[in-house]
C-alpha cells in the first residue's frame, strides 16, 4: 500500500464483501477485521463476511461500552473498539532474541520476521490517520509490516458518542492510505473505489455494478451527516500553545484525584507508541529472552532516570501524556498525536474525558488572563 494517494471517488457498487475477503485470503493475506466476541466488537481473523458484526452497534460514554442490536444489518454500524491496528503493525510484545545455555557458553537466536501479510478490513478514517502517524514515528519493522499490508478502509457513517475526529483535524471520510475505499450504504451494500494499483487489481476481480450518481450521493450524504452528528469536540484554539502555557495549571491536580494511572488510555490509543525492553529467564536459568513490550508514560518506572523516576505524581504523568499528545507531538512530528477516535475516553475506568480536560484547561487559562 502507499500513503500519498489522494482519495479516488467510488466507481463500483458491491452487494457483498464475501468475494473481497475470499480474494484476499486466496492471495495469501491474513484478513483481519471487526467481529463480535464476548459482548464487544474486537479485531480478529475473518474467514468470510459473515464474521463481520452485521446488525450490531455500540453505546458509548466516558468509561462505558456496550454493544446493542441495530435495526438494520450494517457491518460497520459501530465505531472503533478497544483495539486498534497497532495490535498487528506495532505488536504489544515482540521477541528480539533468545539465548540458550550450552556446555561451553551459549547460543543466541534472532527470530526472523513472521512474514505474515495482513489485510485489514474496516479501517476507519481516524485509524487510517493513526497508522500514518505511527509510520512517521516507528522504524523499519513497522514500515515493513505496513508495506506488505493491504488496507480496506471504510468511511464512518455512524460516529460513536465519544468520537471527535472532526475537531482533531480529521473527519468521517477516509483520507489517503487505503488500497480500497468503501462506503457502507443501505442493504448493506458498498460503494467502492481503488486507491492504489494493487487495490485496483483486487477490485477488478470482484462482482460489481457501476456506482450510479444517486448511490454516490447517498454515500456522500451519510458521511456528511456523520460529521454533523459528532457529539464531542476539542476547543478551536491553538492546543499546542494551550498545553505549553498550562504547565502549572491547577487542573492537573484535579484530574489526578480521579486518574488511576492505569495506562489504559495509552494502551488503546492508536498513536501511542512507547516501548520498553524487558529480559526474562526460565526457572532453570538455561534460556534468556529479550522482548520489546508496550510501555506507558503512566507507569512510574517509565521516567526512571539516575536512581529514580522523575515523574512521581499522577498529575505529572497525566500532564506528560496530554501535553505530548496534543502539544509537543507537533514539535517532534509536525502534527497532533490525537486523531479523535475517543478510545481513551471510553476505556478509561475513571471516565476521564480528554475533551473535557482540554476545555477545563482552556477555561482555567482564560480565567487566569482576566
Ligand atoms: S488520545 Fe484518545 S482520542 Fe486521541 S487518538 Fe489517542 S485514544 Fe484516540
Ligand atoms: S486517564 Fe484514565 S485510562 Fe488513563 S491512566 Fe488515568 S485512569 Fe487510566
């Protein structure tokens, strides 16, 4: 896949996604997409379109998630679940090497790349942006996984109650980065367009009809209405400036009284990328392994320097997370680190809402200046 193509308008109408999933599987891809499991919509391997969560939506709030029955059979009538695609592109646990004790020393094996070619079906616009953001941060392993991946993106026609992509620099229409772009319409049926040459090669093999102007209009209207239904918002001010000027805000202590420093927000965030290196041994001491694992700036040890952590309070750790995400990320990577997916709001056990915290910081700053 490529990350630079501009969006191509839909040319085809698909009656089903089964031929697409079958074609990708026949091409050797491990096809990953949303499915219903244990009362939640999760990402898992799809063997056919019947694995998609047809007829299921979600009800979300800060610290609250539940699936609900829809009154239609939409496969993508839900917003993103707890997992993001970093589960596959930037895995939570990666082995670096294994050392095995021998009679005269030890051997070291470095595992080869797993060689899995993923096809991601149902990537939302916010997650498409997050994939690109992580691509600008992470190194060659990520680039190799992404390069071999096939991405089927889906416009968002059903924003979740925690979503705020429109005020996070995005929106419910997919930007660049997909191989095939879909818009789900009534039926469900799917407006489709190829965004890359390999996307076109796959799309050309699928049963389809030409998309009519009325069908295109129906899809465009559904996406535009999704933007209008977005319930949460970031304040329309310079957030980098707000965060850099809020280092001593009283709000950090207030949020720290609720924050459990559990790190859930960083685990579910599709752009959070921090890792640590951990060594393990077996009980006999014959085998040692080095792993790269996800880490979190909410972990006390994360800021361990010269004999102790430098961010000992929860307020300093929450401030670090939010200030990096919305502020200093611009200095490092030239953009915000937040795509407005709302996961950190939904999966925070304390129900802490990033948009509320930013608004409170903006209010505090305004009060200080009056
Ligand atoms: S900070 Fe929250 S809303 Fe923003 S990208 Fe991360 S999880 Fe999504
Ligand atoms: S903001 Fe919420 S999810 Fe994040 S560390 Fe605090 S309690 Fe956990």
